[in-house]
C-alpha cells in the first residue's frame, strides 16, 4: 500500500513528518512526501497564519481528488487549534501538534498492524534535521504557536548525539520551535555546541533569538570543525515601539549589537531574518525603521510577511491595518530584502566557499554553501559531497559558481 505524508509549515513540521514517514515504511508502506494518488494520506498541518490554516483544511479535498476512498489521518498545529474543523470533514483520524505519534498508533489499529511507535527521521544524502527541542514560552503578541505546541521542553545531549551518529548526511541542522531556549539537566545551547566538537559534519543552526548570541556561544561555534556560518535571527520589526508591542525583549540597537558581535567572529556570516509588515498601529515611521535596519544589519536574506491576526493572541484584539497598506509595505520589504541579498552575494564574489551538492537542476548541480547561498554549478559533481567553489555572478535565487 502507498502512503502520502504531506506537510505544510515549518522545518519542525517537516522533521516530524519525516519521522512519521519512517514509521510507515517500517510498517510496510511505500511512502512519498508528495500529494499524489495513495491509499492513505497523513496531512501535517500549519496554523502560523490564517492562510496556512485555510490551506490545511483544503488539503483534505485535494487528497480526496486523488483517491475518494483513501483513509486520511490529520495532525499538526491547525488540527490542534481546531480539531472539530477537520473531524467534520469525515477523515479517519485527527490529532494535534503535541501527540503526532498517535497517527502511527491509529494507522496500526486501522490496518491491524503492530504499533512501531514514532521512528527517527528518514535519512537523506545531503542534510539531516535534528530536533533538539519543542514548544515556546515567549508568547509574542502576534503568535499562536505557544498555545498549540505547549511549553518548552528539550532532549538530552546524549539523545541528540546518538541520533547524529546514526546519520550519514554531510550536514546536520539543529532545529526546534525555539532552539535558543534549549536546556536539559542544566545544560544550555552553548553546552550542546561544545559537545558537538567531535562531530565531523557541517553543523547548521535553526532560527535563533538575538538574546542568545553571546561571546561564549560564538566562541564555541568557532571551535566546531565545520560550522555553517548562517545565523537566522528573528527580528520582526526595526521599530522599538512595535517590538515592545509585540512583546519582543530587545531593542533595534541591541539587535544590531548582536549582529556586529557575530561579524566580529565570522566576518562573512550570513545573517538572515523575518520581518512582519503592517503590525497593528505600525506607523510609516515605524515601517521606515524596519527598512533602515535591513541595510544596517547587512542581512543576507529577509523573509517578509504581512501581519495575520491569530485568534487567541493579544494582537488579535487590536485594530488591524488596511490590507492595501500591509500589501504595499510587504512589497517594499521584499524589494529591500532582494537588494540586501544581492549586496551580500556580490560581496563574496571570488572568495572560496564550501558547497554541498544536493541535486541536478537542468544543466546545473545545485546545493548550498555554509552561509546558505544557493549555488548553481555548471559541472557534474557527486550529490552529498563537499566541494570548494567561487561565485562568479548573481544568478536566479542564488549565484553561479565554479569549482576551485
């Protein structure tokens, strides 16, 4: 039988879907991650925006178009937020974000198979996502995720190292809902990084809060044999007034100070970020400060989003800005982000960069450098192997390069 495990949302969702897929394979299913004809569908949903919730519900109809008689199992943040909305669509089983292992039990029960529990994620030839923690205690004013994922909890360093040792992927990514809050048995994220000093793989970090950036952490990262020099530091706004309203515990200047600290250890580091356009009561002056900080921080990439009111959050009760204003600001952010990306890539032209090939794309081999530039290499190389390249010019959503 064929199972389709389809995912919306964040990298953590993707890791959890990979665990579900590995479990289903061990139960004898042929598994794909595409929405295509299958006997059963596992739909891993997202609720970070209203649009993500809407798309999550629409997945059921899309799955039924491929097979009206398929069994449909639903999990994730959208079904955690509103379980009834999925149950009333006549699916086989629904659970939320906190107990995704119940999907495996439900499949086993339905088909009369042994319940193997939730497996480790499926391995790939290029990158392994290692989930080190779940949950968030920050309760930012706009974010519903802490209500759906629950309080912060972390895995032990021993468990994390054991999983890393089982993967053959050349790169590992430490991820979670809020990895800055990693803490287990008195150990911090810095302690975990120190424990990785013997790992002979490229180590990449998931999204961070700027307050976690310290001399101690950066020194530990500097000592890793192969650290991917990318820091995704969530910003959300360049305005102190908006940051305070968002319940973000830093100022624009303290954020910039952390960026400069990173550059003092890793001069060519890629600092990437998220910025929200049109938070309630955001003025043109507030928004101008977000545009200004893009240049000051020398971002390598900007992920920009229009504010989406989420029921149950503090910001949901605030007066929303008009859709036209949000749309205009979002497009201006996107343009500023594109310019920042071009400046960053141009500044690395001719410098040797490490590159892991991931797949063939027409006449090019594509993959990413340690500082997360997508490389288009017009030469055939081996997938999963590391090479040294030099950027020759900006190209598509990354850069053309040549082997050194």
